[in-house]
């Protein structure tokens, strides 16, 4: 079986065991990275292509006449032209729930950093402010308890549900947003605008698609409480970066923790990176990326391919 992994280095390959994949695909060719200009040549004769972030559009897929299966080491599939794959009879499978614990820990690590102002207190100590304090402790920055806050969650899949459970453990009230266009069934979910107006923390866990692109912009930020915190560990395209910076600078919302940007890596810059506001906490797309989560994605991918080779459907998108 002719198989190729296009971008293994995006998983931090040095820390991972590739044996599960090699057991299923002994002749697997593994590339650390693949540039757009190299994709066509590297998949031209492949029957199975494995990847994380490399984009496969219609034009590329048309040149991969032998391709039977695309396996991703991620849940999101927005880098694959699914319509083109379906038309060519190419199976697409992803991995699910592999990084749930990692994302939950990141969400609350970032949230606690902001609500307890850990980064500002640490910076103050390094400049000698505590050493010169007249009191035994510093209370220069506000400290907020999670149990007094309401968590609003957009997206009720594995990640959103797990974040909700952790929020409840901290004593937070939890609200889920109703999906746009969904019937108003009595399922406990509330309209999106109502969630924006009610929540002290809003955490995004929905996919990026035509319905969710630009989900949070000027209008939505204006609806939020001025003490609200936005957390985005989903996709950068969900949030208008310029609008978010402006809202934080103006005190329209209390702050934000952002792990994803529109362009990654952000080689052309981003308003979120240009801001020095301490109430904006930005990390380089690492919420999903504990070593355990990355190894789990490799193992789950191997299971998906093994099932495909047996003629079984597992984690299939189509």
C-alpha cells in the first residue's frame, strides 16, 4: 500500500512514537513538512495520504488519481475539499476526542491566568514591586472567583461538553448557545445573543464554516458584559481580531485568551499580536498539544486506517 504522511513535524514528531502507523502501513513515507508546491508530487501515486494541516483542494485532488483515503490527525477538516473528495470516491477520516483533556486544561489555565491576573503579578514581582510593598501581599490587580461567574459555551460537542463539566466542578453556572437556525426546542440551550449578554466567560468550541466565520465581531462584542472574558481555542476565523483588540482596549469587555489566529503561523502579522494589553493573553495554537494528546491522535489515526483497509467505516466524514 503506497502511503504518505505529509507533515508529521506539525505533531512535534520528535516526542512521538510512529510505530502504530508503521505497523498498519509498513511502507509509509513520512515527511516532516510539505510545501504547497510539493503536495502534488508527493501524493501523485499515493493510495493513502495522512496529514494534519496541509491543504488538499479540488485542483490538487484531481491530480491524485490513485488516492483512496485521506486520514487527518485533527478533528477539523476545513483544509480538505470534502465535495471534491466525495466526487472522486475518496474516504476522509478524522480523529475525535483525542485532545479533550488538553483543551480543557488550557481553557481553565488561561481563564485562571486572567481572572487571578497571574501574569501581571508575576511581572510585578520580577520588577521588584512586591519587595517594596508595605503589606505582606499585593492586591494591585483584581482577583475574581470562578464560582461567582457564568460560563457560556458555543459548541456542545466533546470539547464544549467537557469544558462544561469542568466549569461545574469550579462551581460555575453553565449556559450553552443554541445553534443558529435550530428550532427552539426545550433542550436547555439559549439563543446566541442571550448567551452573549448573560455570560461572564464565553468559550468557543464550534467548527469554522460558512455559518460561523466571523461569529464574534463588533456587534457581538457590544452585547457582552464589560466584565466578560472571551476564550477562543477553536479557530481564528471565528473572531474579528481587530474588533476584539478594540473592545479590550476600550474596556468593552474585560479580556480574552486566544490560542488560534486567522493565519498560522502569523507571518503577515495580526492585530492580536500587535497589542500589548495585559488583558489579552495569546498562545501559539497549543491548547490541543500535550504530548499525550498528540500520541493519542497518532494511535487513533492508525486505527482509522486499519479499519479502512478492512473495509470498515470508522471516524468517516463522508
